[in-house]
C-alpha cells in the first residue's frame, strides 16, 4: 500500500461522545483547494483509479462535526450546495479543529457543488461556499462514473445514465 492509497488520517472520531448533540444534517462552509495526495495521483496518471477517488472524492471534516453526524473515517456523506450535490468519503481533517468547515480537494467531486460563475477571472469561487453534509449509504463514484452521472458523458441516451454498469478504472474513449 502506498501513501496515496489512503492518506494518513488519524482515527480519533468518537462516535459516542456524550458532549456532542447528534444531528442528521450539518450546515457547513465548504472550502476547496489542491492537496498533495491528489497531486501525486495526477502526476502518476491515475485519475481514473480508486486511489484518486480516495484522495479527491473526500471531505475532510472536524472530528466533532463527524461525531455529530455519526460518521467515521471512510464512510460516505452527501454534500449539497446551491449548485448541486455529491457523495464523498468523510475523513478526519489533519488541520482540525475547524468546526463548521469542510475541505474537499479541487477536482471533479468539488466541481459538482461549486458555482460555475467565474466573475471574469476564469476561476470559480472555491472558498466560503454554504453547504450541508449528511450521512448516506450511497457509494462514492469513480471519476468516469461521476462524469457520466453528472455531465452525461459516455452515454448515448439520457436513459442509459442509470442503467449502465460502472465504467471502472479503465480509460474511456469515444468512437467517432
């Protein structure tokens, strides 16, 4: 196992913390940016693989916030904003404490929930986005599957989106 298989996140979340009130939905501020683990995957050309999903399809959270939701490291959470929703893994942030804030590495999963508006600077707003987080049983999609589900890539008809099996970790090429 390499360091990019699962980034080092300490397992300090106390799901049964009596000092934390349980909630079903948590209101948070979403911040995005680049991450060293994500960069390592991109350099190795593995953005279609499971290892990239584990470093970019993740929400780093404060352990108290994770306890409020009753989620542990590597469990799925649904993050919603005004621009969309996406399922990502939850993980204890290496930069905690920062209750009420989550960090999702800039990339395909974050792009689903950030504003597409660039305000004439060629970059969307990646910081300070109001969002909610809730626990879910849904699976975190591989990048190719996320592209198909959200942007209708690699499908012939709209009906195909929900009926096709996973595209997996293989490159997807479109025949002309």
